[in-house]
C-alpha cells in the first residue's frame, strides 16, 4: 500500500507543476496592460528605497522582538516564550494585522506595544512618500 500511495502522490506532483506553469502564464498578460506596466516601472525606479525599507523592517523585527521578549519574559501566563515568537508578534503588530494570539501582559509590555504599533503605522506610510 505504501508503494501505491507514493506513486499516486508522484502523479499529483506533476499536476501541481502544471498548475504553476498555468499561473506563470498569467504574468505574460502584464505586458499588455498599460497600468500594470506603469506600476512595474514605478517599483523598478524605487528599487533601492524598497530594499532599504525591507532591510529596516528586518532590523526592526529582530530588535523589537528581542526587547519585547526581555520585557515580558518574567511575566506569568505570557505567550512570549522565545525571541522568535516575539518577532512574530512584532510582524503582526507592525503590519497592523493584530491576530490577537499574543498580547503583552505587563504595563511595560503594553506601553512598548503601543510604541511598536505607532511605529508600524509610520513605517508602512513611509513608502507612500517614494
């Protein structure tokens, strides 16, 4: 039975690859749309600024995730069990998604969370000036 299931999943891999090629075909239509060409040109002209923005986002996530971990590490019942989970909270907070799966419990953590949220709004508004 294991051999049969392995062979059948091999067929599905071929179908998945075919789906990917169908999706890639959609990108051919970009050259026929004037508006999409304008957007692509604007993004390519601001490539350096956008790369800098992504690098700053990476630095902010690591820095603020570490700070939040150390602020919340001594609290009981906290979900900030590691720096990586704190980095996940920073990403969710900066992008203003706010899943609600993690939230700070200490007063310092809540104050710092407000700071990160405000910085996230400013950070996401930054590319509008480019």
